C-alpha cells in the first residue's frame, strides 16, 4: 500500500514561513483558502493510479483528520 503526498501542496500554502509573510504585510498562511487547480489535482492522482495499475494499491485521500476543521 502506498500513500502519496504530492497533491497536498498543490495550493502552494507551504512555500514560505508565516513570519516572512507577516513581515511583507501578507498574513496569508497555509490555512488561508486558495484557488485549487483541479486539473493539477487530477494529474497527480492519475499518474499514481495508472503507474500502479496491476502492480500495487494506493490510497487516494483528500485530507487528513489531523488538519484543523
């Protein structure tokens, strides 16, 4: 079983530290809602689904129960 994490950073929320954003006057952080590129999300899921076809099993998931609700 394989768990992939590539799709979790599609929105780019983890590129900079919160402190650097505040310093520039931009208080967005990884929890600030952002637009999601659904084509890119589909691309990441499709690569793994096709790549493991007949060879293994992977788990497609959207979020993690440890993330804030």
